[in-house]
């Protein structure tokens, strides 16, 4: 997955680092799943728009933890498992985002999946340990 920081996070980090403006660290991190044409979804996520987030099939954001960064990069420390789908998702999952809240909230990082995934009734969407990689390089 290629990734980028959202406009929200870029502004917060620049102001915190270069202007000594306080930035409250998120108290938790969640992975959100998105469907639709990747280019459109990525543009929405850059702007913080969540209109393409999955809503059907017992979907809910899942918590995620990351390793200490090395050379400007990190990865998830454990498998992220979403609930078993009770109905088909809204569409094939094409993008993911790291969020600062379990609902609503702000997009921190986002990216396109290497391969989109259709989730149907009975499926479980997972992101294996180390497969959610975030890089500032």
C-alpha cells in the first residue's frame, strides 16, 4: 500500500514543529475501510471527507498499533481483523485510512490497497501484521 498524510495531519505537524503550536496526540488509532474508484477516494481522504467509508455488513473501524519508527517508516504490530460480514460491503475495499477516532474523527494517513478486496456475507477482512506500512520518506 502506498500512503500519504492527510492535509489535516500535515498542517498539525508543521504547526507543531515549526510554529510551536500544541498538537494533542491521538489517544487511539483505528483503521477505516473505503470503497470506490481509488483516485476519487484518495482525493476525498486527503481532504478529510469520509463519504466513501464502508457502512454495510457489520463493518466497524478496528484499533491498530504500530512499531517504533525506523528510518521514517513503521508498520502495524498485529493482525487487524474486522468483524465477520453479515451482508455484502458497499463495494470492493480499495483504500484504507488510519483515523484518530472510532467514528467520525480525522484522517491521519491513507492509502490504496495493492489489490482491492470484495467482502461478501461471511467474509472477514484482515490486514496481516506488517502489511499496513506508513512512511514519511
